[in-house]
C-alpha cells in the first residue's frame, strides 16, 4: 500500500546574520555582514501509511514544526523531496490543501469577535463545502466534541479549552484525510487533554484519517501512537514502535512490591525509589530484573509484585542525552 506521507532526505537551512556586541561591530556589519547557516532539518527520511497515528517527538528547536510546515506547504525545503497524498506540498495546489489540515496549539484561525458558528460558516465558504455535507459534519463534530453551548458565543468569550475544541472542529469541517497536529493540547488542563485525545482517536477510527502528531505531553503519545519518530537537532534518531523505543533506550525497570510480615533491608535488592509501609518501589537494571524478582519471591512474603518500564518521558530524555550534537 502506497504511503500517505513520503519524505526523502528532506533538508531545511536558514542563513542568519552573525554580529558581536558593541558599536564597532554594529558599524562593521553595515559594510561587511557575516552570516552562518543553521540547519533546522537535516536529511530526514520517513513514511507514514494510511490511517496511522504517528507521534513526532523532540525538544524545542528539534525541527518538528519546521518539518510540519514543509509538509503543509508553508515552507519550501532547501533540499530533498516530500509527497503527501501524491502531492508536492510546497506547490500548494488547491486539490492538496482541501485534503489536509494543520492545527497548531494556541494559534488562532477562528475570528475573535464573532460567534463560533460564523467562523465555521466562513470556513465552509473558503473550502466550498456543499451545504448538506457542511451541516452533517457540524452535527458530527458538535456531538463528538460537545460544542452545542459554544456555537453562539464569540470566540473571545471562550476558555482556552473551549477555544481549542472549536479550533479543531473548524480545521476538520472539510473532512481532511491527513491531520498535522502541532501541540494540540498545549496549555490545557488534564481533563481537557484527555477529552481531545479521545476525540482524535475517535475521528481516526471513524474516518481512517492519517495523523502526524507533535506533543510535549507523553500522555498524548502513549494514548494515541503505536509508532513514533524522534528528532533532535534536525536529525531523525528513531523511527519505530513506541514499545521498541522503550526496550531499546530504557536502561532500568521499576519493581513495585507489597511485602507482608518481617522488616527487611530493601536496598540489598536494588535502588529504593519509594517506601510506604510494606509497599516498596525498587529501580534495577533490565538485566537484573529477573534475578531480583526471583529473589524477592523466594525470600519474602510477597502480597503483590509488578515490574514496569520507566515513564516514556524519561525514555525520550535518555534518547536525547545519548544523541550528541
């Protein structure tokens, strides 16, 4: 099956001015400007298949948003190729733009001073959506996102969470086949993050849309993405299943054990992370986990025991720590 997103050796570089501090340097720069080249994206290659939800992870400045802007046609690459739905994004053909959407957290597309439903109507006109299809999609999005009480409110009167729900609905009115979501839950409370994640999952299941998601919230990634791309300093460090990332980069496991009976020194089994009465959390290396688990069960009266991988955000941190410049 042909990929929906096909990126090959994509590069984006910027030429930026370089100037030292001081009046002398300022005067010198008027006649002889020095510049340097900054590589925001360095030779990345990946493919995304139909219906996949793929997490695109990296720290600030890693190149995530730059990549999404190239894939949506907002930036022209320095080198390399990309195809989305068979189109070259930066040609910005109408037939392409009608089939994708880009949602950037805390960036407005709704008109601030008019009711939400009027902004929806404006998008209907821009995308030339037939009236019957528009009504059907509005009804579906209102149901999925619980937007009913918000439609008649001016955007300026909405909370951040309410506005983000409406922003996402507006971005989906034209039924895009590919969703580029750049930090869609940033700044939202935990409850609203959970509801938006549930909506994205439901939308993907209903429509089969392909989703490329960036987020600093690992809960978003764990809830939605089986596969992740990890980027750092513009380079792609990892492309594979989230579970494989954990296996590859997680150096330790956490053993949580509930012990009945006699007191004992847990430090002889591993690093003690926490202790609350008879419940103890130990950190051990992956290699030592089977041995330590066996010793705990053999030597102590164990009421409960679990072995867990470290939180995914710690795994991602370890990827970046080992990546180098």
